[in-house]
C-alpha cells in the first residue's frame, strides 16, 4: 500500500507542476498579466505613457506629412 501512496503523491505533484506551468505559458493569462502591469504602471504615473503617446503621434503625423508633401 505504501507504493500506491507514493505513486499517488508523485501524481499529485506532477499535476500541480503542470498546472503551474500552464498558468505561466497560457497566452491569455500572459496577456492578462501584461495588461494588468501596464494598467498599474499608468495608474501609478501616467506621465511616461502620455509622453510616449505624444511621441508616437508625432512620428505618425510626420510620416503622413512626408508622404503627402515629400513627393512634390
């Protein structure tokens, strides 16, 4: 009976390890964690996020202006 208990214990350990692994690599869970971290970062200090958005807007508008006016 001791061998069966050992097998059951090892099986339970393996199940726990597989569940932990699945939590770490599941794309939806990874994305949810990343979004949560980004939201926490924004809530803590939105200034870098606003600056980055403004920078991206300048690059996009500059690219559009270059495409429109640069071909003359």
